[in-house]
């Protein structure tokens, strides 16, 4: 058991090195990992369940009684950042409406489910993370079309029911089950069950990152100078999300756990949702900026997590 738990800690402490390897594997040998895509939702559900084992009903009540951090994350990620993406994107790609549309769409989608993985790794406030994620997902069928309409004049329709069902299966239901288990066992699930499951959750985390990166394989094999420019833009702009989130947390004088959550929830995006919308409603050129987020989403999370938040010694839940 000690060896098993040391493996989980090894993965958590070295994500900054593991993530690039995962991305490279997914891009170079996609045929190995694509067959695993149907299992991604179940993997997320397990990760959400394990992360929620540190929760209890008291934490959830406190989170919704003090909603400012949640609203700050949502306001920055779904209002401020899309507007900035449009303004700066127009400076560099104003001549290509399709690419600019993809950039705006990339930063209009809801908060990523993977935020739960990183909040778990860096011991953030999981109750706050789950609440922020669910609210962001529930309002996205309204915010995405509104943002694209105001900034780009584009009209799209979002499959609200499908998105809500995904959130229920991957986040809400397993989170409720994990929270209730910990609450009913008076914290024993956190101290006894979570450490046993944590290494498996970390292994699934790197599998999810690898599987998701397979969608970039075709793009990365057919790059043009303009697409190289898009990659550079997304890399810089995606990094700014962490800085905005961290700055907001500092201005609100949040404790470490809340600051972790606000930072990751502000920066990480549900690229899968953006890709589906881009493929359904826009030209292929609009898909690339969205999918480029896959290249940086998890890598930047590993980088900024390590730079901004020191993991607590001995923690792996």
C-alpha cells in the first residue's frame, strides 16, 4: 500500500514533466489511445468521486453561503476573458474571421471538467470547484451564443440537454456520492478511502490528458505559418487566465485552498464543448484555435500549479 500511495504522490509532484510526455504520445501515436475515448466520461466520474471524498455537507453549505469566489471565477472566465480574446485576437488575426471566431469560441466555453483534477492535486476547495463548474456549465447554453453574437455576429445553438447530462454524469452525481460518503462516515472516507483511490485517480488523469490530445494529431502534422501564429497566441493568452485568476484571488484575500480553485477555474476551458460547436457551425479554420487549447490546457495547469501553489507535504488527496 505504501508503494501504491508513493506512486500517486510521484505523479502529482511531477505533472509538469508528465503532461508534455502525455501530449506527445497522444499526438504521435493517436491510434493507441483513440479506442479509449468512450471511457473518458467514466474516468472523469471516478476522478470527481475521489476528489469529493474530501468534502462534506458543511463545506458545501459554506461555499454557497459565500459565493463571491465562484462568481469571480465565472465573471472573469466568461465575460472579461472572451472580450480580451476578441480585442487581442483582432490585432493579430483580424483578416481571418474564421480563426478569430475560433479564438473567441475557445474562451467562451464553460470551465473545464479537468479543473477538478488540478484542484484535487493542489488541495484546493473542491466544494467551490464543483459549484463553479456546475454553474458555468448550466449557464453556458445562454452565454456562448450571446458572446458569439455580440462579438462576432454569429448565431449558434447549443445542445443544453446534452451538456447538462454530461455534467451530471461526470461531475455532479459522483461528487454528491463522494461528499455523502465522507459526511456519513464522519470524515473516515477522506482519511481512509481517498488515499487508497488517489493514485488510481492520478493515473486516470494522465490517461485523460493523453486521450484528449489525440484530437490534435491531424492538425499538428499539417501546420502553416498562420497556424504557428495561432499556437503562439493561444499559448500566451491561455497563460493570462492563470494570472487573472490568481490576481482576483489575491485581491479578495482568499485563503490558499480558495485561491487554488479560483485560479484553475478561471483558466481551464471545456475544449470538447468548444470543438463540437466549432465543427457544427463554423469553417474548419475555426476549429484549430479551439483544439490548440488541448495543447496548452493541461501543460499550463501543471506549470502554473507548480509556480503558484506549493503542494502540502504528504498530501495526495
